[in-house]
C-alpha cells in the first residue's frame, strides 16, 4: 500500500488510550498478509510474527496504537460535558477545537468552549483558561438531550482532525500521528523486508503507551525479545520559540535517533549501527535528547535480564495537540534505514550488543 494512503487510514482511525479496538482491527487487517502469525496479549497489544532465515534473534519492533484523547467525566444539567484527559495535554491547545465523542450509538461532534471573552474581566483575559473551566458543547439544551444522543460518563473523546496533504504533498497534517506513524512504519517494513532477514521479527502494535507504557510491558512477556526498536515520533524543534538545544530535530532532516529520554539510555552499540548504516546509505539522520517524555522502549528494555533497545523517530510538529505535521520524505528515509539495519541483526551482531564480561 502507498505510504500516504496507509498513514491516512491509520491517522483517521480513532483509538485513545484504553479504547484502541478500531486501530487494532485495522492493524490486524494491514499486517495479516505479511506475517506468519498474529498474537494478542491480554491488554490488547497485537503482535505480528514474521520469520526470516533464522528463528533467532527475536527482534521486536514496537509502535503504540493509542493516541492522546479525553474521557467524558460529567454531564451538567444544562447539557454541557465536562471531560478529563487520556495522556498529556497542554490546556491552551484545547479551546475552540472540534472533537468526536465515541458513543454506543456512534460519533457525536462537539466543540470545546469556555466562558465568552466578552464577559471576562481584563485580568481574566490575560490568564490561561484551565481545562477545569472548559466544557464540550454538542448543541444540546439539557442533560436529557445529551443522554438521548447516547453519551455516557466514561465515553472516550478524540480530536476531529482528518488527514490532509500540505506543501504539495511534501508534508502531512493529521491527528494521531503520535504514534500512527510508527504503526505505519511497521506495516511497510513487514511488506517490504522479504524473507532474507537473518532473524524473526515481532511487530508489536502496543496499547496504553500514553498513560504509562502499559502495553509495552505486557507485550515484552509475549515476545521475549533479544533486541528491541521502538518506532516513534520525535519532537520537531523547527518552530518559533524553540532553541536548538531544546529540540534539535527538524522536518525533512531524516530519521531521528534518540540518544536519551526519561525512560531509556539506548544501547550504545545499537545506536552506532544505526548511525553507521545511515552514513553508508547516504541518508541524513538527526539525533535528539528528550528530557520530558518516555517511550515503549523504556519498559521493554527492562524485560527479564534486559533487552538492548533504541528509539527511532520521525520528526513531528505539534505533538500532543489536536493536529500534527510530519514530512513524507522523513517517513520514507526512516523506513529505508530501518530495513537496512534489520537485515544486519543476525545472531552474532545481536550477541555483540550485550556487555562484555
């Protein structure tokens, strides 16, 4: 499948943390033609197993299916919906955004609002509006009308942000790029790698990453990996107000190799394999240090006696907001680098990643 169409289908699917069923069904559909077997753990992570020339080493790819979203917390008598968050949000990106409430009767469109600015005092206008002062308006007049739409406390909510092309197709705009881009990378790798890789691949589409890396922990017990690569977004620092030392990655700069995040110091030898391979292929690459976030690799690398692990990302602007922007070229270059590295991960190479005695 063409990369653009694959990303469109995945980003347009709705699956906030804990409510990943639609994305899991889609990932099953997308992977099943390229894997020998599909397994699912008890939290809902789906793993596609693709055998190569050897049963070992067991190479785990991990990308989380869930996206940041919201949950219906309370319905007021006047027909407004108070909400809480699933994953990390900054309150200031929420106002005026359209959202979909996922109910048993189907999707209900609403908008996040607050007290009108005309009624605010000059002092109030200078302050950030906090989420607790916001509400979702679905056009209802009272609580009964809201409930007649099928909306219940505990229903999940996602941003409304259909996939679009930007800059003549050089960039994509969508909600859920974090981390449907990682899911798309896994599907393309399974589609293109063939049978000559010297290992067995375990492509894990994980759940509940945004609320504590939960699916990564349980899926590691299913896979029992010898080495792991988390496929992620990376923070694009090429926006006003961000200094290079805060976030070095840029759209169009190539795959991003994480050197550190709050949950993982990557395996240094595996890091060097990625850097050396990028240089051999003439693929521009970027590095970054993320001091305010964690990834699935943070749990996977602690499985059993430890798993050599790394995070590879695609630079994305505006993550953890209703809409993100990524580069089409970065996606292809990241995929090509991953394919090349995976074909190098034979038993001898993976054994060399372990600390020497």
